[in-house]
């Protein structure tokens, strides 16, 4: 860029690279408010997580291997906590998304992450799984693929229409997801009290050594991609975590309060400027505000995403183990949820079976809403700050709505192919795992090199990020090895 960078004048910040994107101005951090104002910034990320790893993939793994592999869920969601906080660190400091930060380092990263978001998530595994749960709720024991496709199409159309007419899309999503998460948590509290047994809870710890020792056999029996997907989706997974930047920005945390929010081009007042951020001078007053922002962000993320997310994941897996135990063999579909519902009915009565199906439908619906939203957000932000930055027509909001409809229409087309929902989820998680390998290392570089010295990634958080990055690297290398030596079919 042609701008002259001058620290003394305070006009442009030197810390962020400006070869591919405009330099940013110095602005003071806004004054933080109490935590209660920001609770909910992670609720969309949580809701998106619940319907993939928490309801389907981890209970599926538990149905085949028991609770002895749940330690991997703890590893996966802990790694994601480190990722999420580093994503938030960059956005709190600049108001920009992490993907915009990557694009400052190399202009093609935005396109890579757009493709890494859209391609795996065009497979409508969550919508078709929600449709399957709807048929269970209606009392159908074996719905036809045509029925599932019709219900899935209705779900995707409803999601696209809902976000299209929302004046401020984040506000609408947060309210919807809050209700759906409340339903899920209410179900789980009741289920844990009346339907789980102590031996299943104890098995998480007593059976963990055997689970670790038998991991190679489980890779063969259950599938490498299924177990990899379980670790990746212990939490959100894939590029989904990157969009935590957009959520904390729309919630008004840190420098994000200075960035326009995505609105409906039909009912909202949109802005066409790209979401280029700011940097704060590291004086005493700004550092005081930064410490408070960082404390609030950590508290909100830890409670909303980590504690509730891990509790739901483990609770649903223990519930399945308590009712079904370990099921040998079985097909790669979500029919184990129907069997679990029937087991709950036999144990507690038919009302609880339908409560389970209703909560499951709410979980999967919340996830699909979140997936459509985050894929569209990441794409809109990346395109607007780069290739469409000078367009007065293509606002971030218009790009967002366009991508929403593209993703939903593509999902409608794919679902009529008749592929099983669980297979679709495994494909999505495998692709997402590759993207996590890339951006975990990029986050380390971004937050150690391009932020002001006092707020850079260091210490135990740096060690946690390195371990998380190594985790994704090992899995990616193993998946590539399996595909080369055995063939792609080995991942199924």
C-alpha cells in the first residue's frame, strides 16, 4: 500500500502488515462493560458444536467403543479452547477477523479458507440428520430417502428465508440458538438424573487406559475418519472456530465494537465498506482496558463453550452407554439414536423417548443454522476485504445472503443423492480437520509476530497452541498415510 506509516503521528499502526490490505489506524480501545452484557458471544459456536460431535459422532463412537475413548473428547475440546481464545485475541485487539489477519500475511489465504469452509459443509449432514430425527418424533420407524430429502429441503429453505429477512442477523441467530440450547440443556439435566448409571460415569476414567491401548483396533473397526471427526468435532471444528471472530465482533467485544455488523439487505441498513480494523496504542489506559477485555472474553468462552460444551458431549455419550451399552457391528448411520430412544422408552416411558427425539431435533437444527451462518460469514468477510473491497454494490451483507442461498441450494441438491447423514458428517469433519491443521499454525505466527509486544501469545498459552497444532498435524499425516497406503475407502 502507498500510505506512509508514521508511529509518532499515531495515524497508522506499524504492527500489522499492509502489503496486501490497507494499513490500520490507531484508535483507543473502548471501555469494557461487565461480563453479563457479553454472555452469549459463544452461544452460536456452542450451538453449532452440539449437533455434530456431541449428539451424533461421539455417541456413535461410544456405541462402538464404550466410554473408554471419551478422554479424546477432552483433548479435542481443550485444543479448541486454545484456538478460540487466540482467534478472539486478534479480534479484540484489531476488530478484524482472524482470516483477515491471515490475508495480511498472504493474499490467497482468504480464498483457501473460503473453499475449506464451503466444500466440506455443502454436504447437508446436519439438516438430513434433523430430518431423520423429525421422522422418529413423528413415530416413523423407517422413513424413505424421499421423505428425508423433502424434510431436509424444507429445513434448508426455512433457514435461508429466516436469515434473509432478519434486520440484524447476529441478534436473530443468538435468540434462536439461546432457545435451542436451553431445550438441549434442560433435556440433558433430566436425562442425567433419571437415566444414567454410576458405572458408565466411572468408566470414563477406569476404561481410558484400555481405550488408549486399543486405539489402533478402533481405527480399523470404526474408521480413521470417524475417530478423527470425533476429535475435530469435540467442540465446533473445521473453519467454524475461525468465525468466533465474527461473533465476538458482532457482540461488541473489544475493538469489534467499531466494526459494522451484518444486516439483511432487505430489512436492515447495510454498509458497503470492508471490515478493516484498528490497532490501539499500548499506553497505560489502553492496557488497563485490554486486561479487562481479555478477562471478560476468557470467562465468557470458558463457561459458554468449554464447560457447557464438554458437559453436553460427555452427558450424551454416557446416556447412550447407560441405555445401550456397546453395540458390535452396525451400519454407518444414525439409527443408533432411534435404538437409544426406544431403550429410554422401555426404561422410563414413551414420553421420555419423544423428549429425546425433540431435543435431538433441536440440537441438529441449531447446528445447521450455525453452519449456514458461519460459512456465509467467513466467505463474506474474506471477499469484502479483498476482491470486492471497492465495490459499492457488494456489501458484506449482500455477499453473506448470496452465500446462504448458494449453500442451502447446494445442500438440497446433494441430499437427493441419498447419502447417509453420518457419512456426510464424517466427510465434513475430515475436510475441516485439514483446515484446522493450517490455521492453528497460522494463529501462532499471527499472534506472536504482528500484535503489540505486551499482548502477544506467549507462556502456557503458546505451549497449548503448539500442542493443539501438533495434534492436528499428526492426524492429517496419518490420514494422508492411510489414503496413500490403503486407499480413500479406508477412511469410511
